[in-house]
C-alpha cells in the first residue's frame, strides 16, 4: 500500500505560508544562486515553477528583483532574474533571522494531518512478511508469535536478554517487514521558526513515478518507514528540539524523525539518565499519542507521537524501574541465549557468509569444552566474533582460513564472558 502524496500547491495561499515569508526565502535563494530562472528557484524551494513565478511577480512589484533577459537565445526560454540592491538588503536581513536556505517548509497542521493519514497503525505485519524479514536471524521457537502482535499493536516493546543475542538485529529487521512507504517533509514551520526534518542519514528515499511526482508537493519526500536507533549516547535533552544559534533554525530530535516507523533505544539503562527518567519523559507520548515541543521563544506546540518504540536491554526488567514505570511498556519479550543447536546453526550461517568450510565435529567439541564443561552461557555474537578473529590470525600467518580447534582456541582468548551466578537468562524460568 502506498499513501497518496500531498497535492502540489497551485497558489501561494495553498502553500500554507505567508507571502512575506516566501519572498524572503526566494531572496535568500537568489542571493546564493545569483541570476536565476523560475525553474532553478523551483529546484531549490521545491515549489512548482508556477507558484515561483507568482512569488517573482510579487517581488518585481516590490522592486526586489529585475529581469536580466532570456536564459538562452531560444525565444521560449525562461527569463533570468537577479536581486536589486533592495532585494539584496532583504536577503541579508532575512539571513539574520534564519540562515535556512532550502525547500519551503510545510505548516504544522499540514504535517500533523499527513502523519495521521499514514499512521503506523495502518501497517499490519503478517507472519510471512515477518518471517522473511527475520530470515537471516536464528530465533528461538515462539519468538515470531510474540513479535507479530507486538509490532501490529503500534505500542512500546521491551526486548531483554543477555548481550549479543540479536535484540538490536531483531529491532532493525522489523523495519524490513513493513510494506508501506510514507512521506516526510524537508522542513516544518512553527511560528516563523524553521525545523529541519528530513535526514538523509536516517530516511531511506524511494523513487516516485513521474506521473505521481507531477502532481505531488515536492516539499515532501517519499521514504520507507524509518528505523532510528539511539544507544548509550542518548540524553534527555536530545529528545527536545535542537536550536542552532548560528544558523537560527532547529533540528528535529531523533524520535520525531522516526515518526511513522520504529524508534529503538538500544542499551536501555546504560544512558546517563535513569530508565525511570526516560519513561517519565515519555509517559504522556506513550499514552496519548502526542508529544510537546518547545521553541526558544517559549512557544509550546503538539506533535504526533506515532511510532513503534522499542527498548533493548541486557538488564533485568525489575532493575530498570518500578512497576509504575514498567507499565508504560506494553510488551516485554525475552530474547534467550541460543541453545547448542541454535549456536551451531549461527556458526554454520556465518561460515557460509565468510566462505569458510563448516566443521561440524570441531565445533561440537568446541561447544562442549568451552560452554557446557565450564558452564558458560553461549552468545549469538560469538560465532561471528570467533570467525573474524580466525580470519585475522590466518591472514597474519599467511595461512588458509579454516575452522579448526587450534584456531578456535586462539580466537577464544579474545572472548569476554560473564560467569555471573545470576544470569538474565534465568529470569525467563
């Protein structure tokens, strides 16, 4: 299913922006671009050439621009325009208010409406789609039956279990199970303040058919439902708008950029702030479906909180917070350490991935010697870790890489294991 894009504005009024704001934006674009035609300004502002011509007409009446002749000798070519001294002064004055030069923003109400139309609650993941998305992982039996309903609920999820057993990989893979694509704006405007939203490092763009693009509002970008991951570096202030003093504009926080997708808090409980402080920050959003943002001017406004929030941790749930805090998380799914069979399957898959011959006898013996005999809990991360070290060792020794007991023993010296008497895996019993 693909949601229809917002329709392209046909008039200045339909942009939802004030004429004065658009004139200032075009002045800044022309100040950087020099002499420009309407099509060039359209490419930067993402407004249609027709709407740009309406703005240029207004600027001419205000003596902010002047015509500089045709773009080329062809009589059908566009007219080039350049700023007058008055236009240049306006551009510099506008830059003092905000250095933003780029696609025209969309109004807050338009943003809210679009998020509502493409809410993640419309995304229904079926068993086959989820199985395909997680096919590269070795998961215990019953895991799919737990994940499916949790994903379809659109509510918060806690994945907990010993480190290295694929919690983050599961969260990332869930995004691949989504079939729908959504639209996100380049920027939003609230009270004349610009908030940059589209992030090419987080949003994966999707090509749009020419027939669709012709009628679409190009201020919006078609993307896959995003999966945004924040780890131990996450702080409470990163959940608020980030104001750039020099550029005089805002950057949307990570969880806002995850709207319509998945926001993963990895290593939950390892942040500087306590889990309870994070959950208290999100009490209203998790319950009500909206968040409160604040501008440096003091103005507060509501934004949708429409994403699947996943917390991934290797800390026991009861150690993350009290019952009242944990009630805010609707689904709590234990991700166990692999069994011997699962561990060997992970090893088999990793050998295939690295083009190494799988040695069943050597690996079975290795598992017995290092996990069963020493009562060490296996980790799903160990096979890849050990094989990478074998490749490094054999490359140094100018030997052919192979999965031998001797090389496994050498690689094992780099594995950090926990022998804590109370393992998180015991909590599932």
